C-alpha cells in the first residue's frame, strides 16, 4: 500500500476525485491510502490565518511557514518524501512518476496565493515539483495529477500490468501508438488494414513505426533526447 497525505486550504477539491474512477477503486481496494488535511487546522490564531504579506513588498500573499511545518510534523515520523507543488519546481515527467510510485509514503503540499515561504522547501525539506511551464490558481489540481499518475503505477491498480509500459513516455520513451476500435470505417476514415489482418508480428511492427511517426510529428524533442 502507498500512503499519500495532501495538505491544502481547499480539502473539498479532493472529495469527488478520490471517490471516482481509478483513484476511488484503488482506495477501496486498499492499494492506496490518501489522507487530506486542512492546513488551517494547524494555525494557532482565532482567524486561522495561513498567509501574510511578502517581505520586500509586492503583490499577492505568501503562505506562512508555521502552519505548513506543523501540518507535516503532525503526521508523525517515518520514511516519507515531501513534495511542494509549485510552478518553480522540477517538471513532472514519467521518470519522476516512477520514482514517486516506488515510495511508501508521499506528502503533497499544495501551494497557493503568490507562493510559499521559501523556508518550507529549505527546512522541511520539500522538493518543489511542477506539472508544466504554466501557472494555475493553486497546487490542488497539480496534486491530483500527481495522485493519478502515481496511482496507475501502484501494483495491482491496473488490471493488465503491461498496459502502463506501453503508454506514452513508457519504457520506449516515445508517445503511444494510435488506437482504433469499431467500426472499421467511419465517415470515410478507415482503420489501417494491418490492424485488421490478424498478423500479430505485422501489427506489432506497425505499432512501433506509428508510435515513432507520431512522436516525430507531435513531440520531436523526445527523439532528440
């Protein structure tokens, strides 16, 4: 079982996703233990304040270090890996997802406002992780992305173990090959004849070549690597 603790000021964002689809099934099956914590429960003032103005001035508010440290430390001691979801972090890719899926315990801290006090990353310590080169309103959606990506690699979650190996960014490092289903022809667009042939060797060859072509067309940077 993999344990994942999520620290956020908007715990309601996680209620539905954790009940549905892959995440919901993994939790129900006991393969995943997800615990969502309200950061405001770790404040000590009557207003439950988690943010303050930035030293040096500037727009926006900054998440204070005290409640974040208190929230993480309240989880107890153990072999955990702590991540801070932030646009300034290491970009999430499948290699990092594989690393995270091998961890027994993850803690995800959802950033908000203008940012999080730098002492959170330095002092806990917490690794900064970004889901892409853009900015969203907070770390909750990125945390859900991490949850989804990691959960797929937890043993027993996906029925056919080889499924995620053939995904985009899988072991071959390329995009997945195109997929087709019935009908064989739709609005003048036909399924490639090779896929209808029943020749498994030819189908496998077609898939490799189609995956290479799709990667060359959509993500040539992957081939450059």
